[in-house]
C-alpha cells in the first residue's frame, strides 16, 4: 500500500512539473490572428487597429479613444498608473506598450506571469512614428501592412513639409486644463512643443522643461499669440468665455484676439499614423 502511494506521488509530481513547463500564453511567433491583446498606449492602439488587430484587443488604456470603436473596449487605466491585476484579469496573451508607459515594477509583475510583453521605443518625431509602426508590424508579422501605413504617413507629411519653415511664427502656449483648479503649461522638451514647431509656431514658454502650474504672472510674461488646449480641457473651463475668466488671459495677445485653439488630445500629441493630419490641422488654426 505504501509502495502504491509512493508511486502515485512520483507520477503526480512529474505531471505537475510537465504542466509547469508548458508556455502560459501563445507566442507572437504562432498564429497572431488568435492573440488576445491588451494595449497600454493610445498610439499603439491606433496602429494595432490599422494593422488589423481591432478584434484582438480585449482591453486598452484610457487614452485609446480613436477610432471610436475603441471606446467600447474595457479600460485598464492611465499611463504609469496601471495595475497588474486589472491587466491580467483580461487574460491577455500579449501586452503591448511603449517604454515610457510602464513602471519597472509593473514590467516585472507582468513578465513573471509568463504573459508576453512587447515594449517599443517611441520618439516624438516623424521618423520616430515611422519606426514605431515598422517595429510593431515586424513583431506581429504584418510587415506588408506596416509598409502601407508608413507610405500613407509619408504622403501626408510630404504635403506639409514646408509648414515648419513658415513665417512669421506665432507664439503658442499650451495649457493642460481639468477645470479652473488644475491648469499646467507646457515648457520645452514636450510632445506639444514638437507639434507646435512642426506646425510652424514657437512655444511661448522657454524657461523651463516639461510642465509647470499656470500662474497669471507667467501667462502675461509669455504673452502668447495663441492659446492651445485639448478639447476636453477647453470644455472643462467652459469654452472661450470661461478661458477669458482665467487670471491673466485677457492681458495676452491671444486673449485680446480670442485666439484659442482646441484639438482632440490623442490627435494632437499621439504622434500616430495621423501625424500629418494633426500637423496640417494645427498649422491652419494657429496661423
């Protein structure tokens, strides 16, 4: 009897060891058409849809709002504020993001589960966008489709190649707003600044990098010709009339001329395959 129990234990241990060695998820080297994907970046999600993976997306981050069909997908949080539990609850085969989206801790948590994690570099420039598209297409066995997306992007960029040289260059101030209580302005080395430059403008703020809280004194000193906001931020302030009530706005050239421009956030700062369209739209509205 003891011998039988011992033999059974050996067999059970061997079986469990064999199962533990099996891959926990499908590899991207297999049938990519069957992959269940979670995207943690709005631009990544846009590209995945164009590569033909819309139906494979089982979850996306909150910035993934284009195309509109993505708004119906389960949301897993915002950049660098994701939880492993929320992502893994969707049982993905692969999680895709850029290198800036995930904390080191989250990368380790996901990797330790055996779920495939694809992280891509994303430089905020026309060449950076092309590289991201091609890298994703190569990793997901969609090289031909990736080439066609890059070709269309290049065609869009050719139409606007001289906009960046346009003179005179209006001074543009970007305000990130979530109601009057939360307002930040974009300094140097931001995605917004690069977009402003591509559209033939100049960032009105040059004395700091990244984002800082808006002050009336800084606003008046910058004296922008144009104030640029996300459309959601513009609405949160109550539109043009609400923006004019922000201290210092009326004293700027933008305020005096009511030169306010609002654009959809993902289009303005996503540096996706819609980059050419975004630059063209911004250029028309700031000049």
